[in-house]
């Protein structure tokens, strides 16, 4: 049974906040002489979320690419209920692939034993992507094609739908973007006709700018964001990365992740430091501009191949929200010995010319143990029965190879091979061939990350009679959407999909006043409870 909405008996919410009390049950383990002493803990907490879902703008870096044009087209089709025809009939717009818009959560069971479900979005007040007055898109791209032309070039959506979207999209153009040929494919230079120049900076800032270094780019980007926010009367902005950066940048100790040096680095001209150190600066609070950055969750859903350790950003001190994905595979169950992945995909205007530097796409083994960002140890470390070899930490062989084939277009071909050890040292190999329409998979995930990021900015928690505080600004709460989530220092990385989804769902269940889902279902398994419900026939 599916219901559209629900209320919790005995729970009274105000017009400003949805508030709940719950008990967080956990266990603390202390090791004494090789023996584990487990102590159950119980902490009473209060959690609340603002009932007001603000008018939000999602700004995409790489707005004119396949992901940006596909998301914009799909969003407009849903907002204006645009239908289109194909040879198999009339198609209606949907948000399939979005956890927020297309999945459900279990509320409980009726007295007759029937499960009752509700839409995921009914747990807390999310921004409504179907409402054009509440959610809209914008962003940057190095090419000045309007979004209708970008959609045609991407060749993802059906042609009949593209024609119907033309009046909505042909007047939308991306904002000029930062462009550095050292960090993208060489053939991108031919299409880079929409880049930030000194003349454009003077127009945006109202004064001449010193173009030494890269700091002036930051000031222009901030001005663009202010303009987008003011012109569209927005209350919040979410910035999300979906551009193509194919650069293998080696790690230089002290250059990328020294927190104190970050504000000075953009003035330098070192080739390898240009990209990473700008990231913590994008969200710094500058005098008079806290209103712009204070509620700006930056997110990066597109897999990026800069193999560099991230700096622990300035967000930790200034309370900005962020989430960092990366590209690494998750170990399966059993005892994986080999994880091989080869993908054939078409990246818009990528080859035939390759990059000017030889580093771009290298087969990547599992990162070393010192690489905090790439560790796959949550599964390995959880089972010493399988992963146990004297004197070293076991991890599977792991290799990813990506090839660009123009003919496949948006339908990416992925070949995966998983070899595991099974009973009595036998071997089990699973070979998968997957054809997926890449941007149609990515677009709803991009939207979900933006909606969840905005929602987390309104979520607060406290102990009874304590001060309300936000969740940690590094949003590992929504790691479900990331291949390898960024986490706060000294905290474990969780890669298991069920655990990631359960984390997000259970936090929102607590806000809604629902108990945490344990899946024990004792009412269907314990005889006294079955008699009480009348489901036991004796």
C-alpha cells in the first residue's frame, strides 16, 4: 500500500520547524588484553529541520555539457508536463533514477499485516524540483552555445522532445567560465569561446582587475553567483561540479593540503597547484559576502581523475557544507582477488586529439594505505577471517581502464570482471557487460545531491536543552550518491551501499518521528505478537 503523506500520532510540529526526540543507541568497544569489552550506550537527542524549503538555484560547472543539458531538459519537461512521441507510443516525463522523487520508505504495517509505504520525499520538506518557482538551473561552460544547441550536440534526449523544449532552452546560455588548457583535453581549446577575460572581469566587478595569478578568477565567480542569485530572486545556491577534467595531477607534499597556506596559493603559477587549492577558497567567508557563501553546499558528482589528496578544507572552521566523490570501485563480498573495469564512452569533443600531457588516463591500482581519500578498508578491515595475511594488509588487485569511442555516444559500454575465492580455495568469476545511457543515469543523481545538500543545510541536532548545531560540513551523510565519499578526518569511510542509504533514511525517519528501521519484523515471527495481531492460526 502506498500513501502520499502521513502524520505521526502525538507529534506536534510548528510552522517553522519539524522537531522530534529520539534515543540514539550505539555500542562502545574497549580492547583489554586482546579481549573486546562492549558497552551499550544510549543518548537522548533532539533533531529538527526548517519547514521552509527555500527557492534554490543549482549552478553547474560544465552546464553546457551532456549532463547539464540533459538535466535541464528533463527538469523543464517535468515542470511543464511536456509529453513527446516515440515509435512505441506517447512518453510522459518522470524522475526515474532519483531516490528522492521515485523511491519509497516503509512506514509500518496495518493490523492486518499489510506493509504501508510513503514517498521518500514525504519524510522531510524537500525543495520541489517540479515547481519552477522553487528550483532552477544555471551555471558555467567554456562554450557559448545556448542550452538548446548544447542539448542537440549531446544527442541524449529524444529528438521530438528536443523540439518541444526549444522555446524553453534556446534563451538560456551558460556564464563564462575559467579555462586553463593545462587541465583539460587539448581539443577543448577550439570550443573555448566563453571564458572569463580581463574585459569581462571589469564588466562584472566594475573596475580594472589585476590579472596576476588566479585570485581574480575567484572574485569574478563570486560576482557571477551574486548576479545569478539576485536576478532570479533565490534564497539559496548549490554549486555542483559536472565538467570534464582529465588531468593526472601528482601529489606535492605541502602544496595541496596545507590548510594554512591555501589562501596564498592561487597567486602562484605552478602548473600542478592551480586546481586543487582553489577549492577551499571558493567557500571562504569574505567581509560583506557571508550572505552569499553561508548556505552554499558545493558538490561534485562527476567522477574526477585528479589523483591528489584533498586538503582538509577551511569548511571545518567556517561551517560550509561539502561532499567529495571520486572514482574508485567498491569491493564486493566473498574474498575478492581481482576487480577489473574497462569502460568505452564518448566524452563530448574528446578525441581524436588527446591531451598535451601524457598523464591523463592511467590504469589505477587500489591506492596505498596512506591515501586517506581512496581507502577501501571498510570492507577489508571488517573481516579478518577473509582478509588475513601475516605481515600485510590484503586488498584486491584493482584496475580501471577507460577508452573513448566516439560512436557509442552517450551509451557507455562497461565491462567488469570480478574474481573471488570461494569454498575450499575455489574461484568464482563474474563478468558483466553493461550498456548505460550515461547522462540519463547521472542527471537524477545530480539533482538528488543538490536537493539533499540543500536539505542538510536546514537540519540541526542537539542534546536536550543544549545548543542547536548543524551536521558536520563534510556531508558524508549523503555518501550514497558518491563512488568514494569524502569524510571528516579521523572518521571511517563507508562504501557499502545499504549502510549508506540506511544512514540517510534513518536520520530522516528520526526527523519525521518514525522509529529507525531495523527489519526485525517480530510481529511476523514471534508467536505471542502474531496471536495479538490475529495472524497466527493454531
